[in-house]
C-alpha cells in the first residue's frame, strides 16, 4: 500500500554513527478536501503507535533520524497541506481543521489510541489535537514549542530565520558539517505559499485559555540552547497543565534532528516503550 521513501542518512549522535534502519512507507490519502502525503514506519503493534506533528516547513523525511532511534515503535506522520508532498489548498486551514484532519487520518488507517509528539509548530497542532480528541491520546510529548501567540519570544535574529521557507532544512544543513557524515534525500517541495499558509494557520492562535483542561500525561521537552523557543515557555506550560513534567535536553531548537537518540530515549522512557 505504501511506497518506500527515498531516504538515506547517517547521523552522528552521542559519538555513535547510526545508519537509517527503518524507511518510511509512503502513500497519499484523500481526506475530505485534502490530498495528504502520509508516512508510516512500521513497528511492533503490541506497542502504542506514535503520531508525529512536524515543524514548520518540514516534510515527513525530517522525522527519519528520530524514527530510526525509536527502534520498533510504529511512527505515523504526514505532510501538512502545502508542505512536502501534500498539495497546497486554496485556503489555509486553521489548527482545528488540521486537528480534524489528523483524526480522519487515524480513522482511515484503523488506528485507535496513539501517543502524540508535536515538535515546534507541530507542538501547537499537538495541543489542539489533544484538546479536541483527548480519547485518542494516551500520552503527549511537546517539544520546543509554545502556547502560540501568548509566548516568550526567542531572539529576534533567530526568529527571522522562520520568515523564510524551509527553515528546518537550512538549519539542518548548517549543523551538518559537524553532525552529518553523509545524506542523500529526495524531498518534495510545494513552494513558499504552503509555508506562508502555515504561518497564517498559527496567526492569532493560542492554547493559553484552555491548556489547563488537557489532563493527558504530558512530557515537555526543551533544548538547553534553544534561542528560537526559550525553555521558559515550556516551564510556564508545565505550571498550567495538571499532569505535565518538564525535561531539558542538550541542543538547540533542532534537537529532534541533531540529537535523535537522546530525544527518543527520553520519549521512550516516558511512554514506557522500554
């Protein structure tokens, strides 16, 4: 059903060279008005699968290092409409629409309850999805994210990087000199309109008014050198959420890519995968 992704990467993480072990199986699903590119890394179905919401401008390929580090955990992710291989819609969707889209995706693929991880921009969508569909979320991980418009801003010079398409890809290439031995990816691109749609999706949105209603067990992960999303954002969120814990991880805003093994170990322990 799913076509293999063209992905090959070797990461340097905690002095261990780790080749890509598990390729995404990729297909397109028609979910309402959206044609969505979906990627699944098959795993042990005795363990609760993990649904990943990615960062801004990032196609599902950027989850490959993290997927490798998760060992036998099944991982589901998709390209947001307008990003990667998912065609750009006429009108930018809002977070509640994308939350409903994610539920449709789980229904279509016959998944029940999942663990949810949201990274950066995807952390906002993860909050919305958990608020809208709490019965679908066993445990929640929010990584390098904020409550939206009500947030402690990062350094302006760092935030300006987000005003250009594909910031994750550019930053990933910038750190690759010291952390990536070799990578050859074929990554589809939709152009800048989809990226700006993601900016519009989050415009005016905040979870500050209802975050305390999320009672799901939650792990809040922050990079100790994150200049885009200061760790204080997640510490504030911890005070609002009734069942949340905060942990710091070595790295900047892109620790899920540059420190996948350390990140996966924290997530795996939290979700009791190990």
